[in-house]
C-alpha cells in the first residue's frame, strides 16, 4: 500500500477512494482501518493473488460471462481510449489485457507488433483465443503472464504501452505507472483507462449492504478508484510529459436488479468471494442477487478516466 509522504496531499490508500452512501463508506473505512492495523491491507502479494484467482474463476463462475455481459461496455472504453492514440506501425504492450478487447482494437488500428500481458492465465487464454479467431498472425502477437508492478521487460522495449481498466485494481498504482513508463522508448506513448470515483458505485454499495459482514471483518477490498489530479500527479512523477486526462461518464439501466447484478458479478469476477467459505459462496451470491432485485438496483454508473503521457 502507498504510504503518506510528507508534502504529498495524498492520503494512504487504506480508505475507500470512491463514492458510496454515507453509512456504507463509514463501515468500509472503519473496516479498512482495521485491515491496516492487523496488516491485512499491507499484504499486497495476497491482495494481488486474490484478484488473480478471482479472474481465473477460483471463487465463482461469474467471470465465464465476462465478454457475454461486458464486451459492449469495455469496447466502448477501448474506443474512447485509442481515439487519441496512434498505434500504426508501433510495437505495443497491453498491460492487463484481459479477454483482449483493447488488444484486438490496437491490432485493428495498425499496431505492427503486440504483446498481451495479464496476471490471470484464464484471461490471457481468452485473449489468445480471440486474437487467433480474428486471424492475426502469431508472429505479430505474443502473450505473457505478468505482474504489472514488475514488468519482465528491459528499459525502452516498446513504442507504446496501453492498459484498459486495470490500475484501479492494483495496490501500488505509482509503481505500475512507473513500470509502464520505464519500458517505453523515447517519444513513446502511455495510454490507459482507469476507474473514476463514481465507477460502479451503486453496485458496490448494494454489494456492501448485502454481503454478510462477519466474513469481511479486517478485509480491505482490492479496489482503488482515483480522481484526475491523482492520475496526473502519478504520470508526472513517472517522468512523463504532455500529460492529459479526460473523464467520461455514463449510466446503464437494466431491466431488473438481477440483470444488473449479473453484469457486475461477471465483469468484477466477484473476487471478494475469496473471503467466503467455498460452501457458502453459491448461497451468498444468490442472496446478493436477490438484494439487487428486491431493492431495484437497476442503474450502474460508469466513470472512466482516460490518461495519456509521453516519454522524453
């Protein structure tokens, strides 16, 4: 976890950095403070492993519907991100490629060579299958399991680094951005999207309310949305210039709360189920879905920050 540095206006990332209703934010922050005191919130290796396992379907099968329910949403974000980025003829790294939504768009827009990297083997496999199905040459694309906080590449390895909705799910965001900047060549471009403070707040709030609290006492949820000035600061700290950020927001409305829950569970992979006894997971997932439906949680806000920087 990031620590508070003298002269830095940022607070430690113990506390919730997004939007929640007042009572849920109070509960979350008290619980996250307990997680910090007991050391659970500082064990970033365990935090990243829970995230990885969640996106490999270890705690539920929700992630199997990731593209079925989330493709339209994440393709929209990918299109917004790459509108301002020229990848033609460039060697590109996609950090946290997921099922390959951003990677495929980069290839379609003319990337000469692409490396797709993700912490999750399952997501990397989905990416590989999607790119093969679209008949891109294996000589043009390679796949690498990687940790975004410690990229396995030499300095100045890529013309461009891209990343879609990953940074908000990682504990040491400054280190991730510094790593992406490190592997850029001079005049290279970094472009990523990440979670703004209102991202999915209705679904997060409803899940906090429905989830049995006894299972998450002393647990700091692995999620850190940010504001634009925070992202700008981290890009500049990484030595990048021509830093720009844009905030894009919209809302999706679902037919009923059950369908809103299905979407949220699929794209998030419900990784927090790691804290449940395995035999309890199906029952609690069902009750959480019933809560969404019974309380008419049919609206989900998308709050995306698009960020760009160049290496000198």
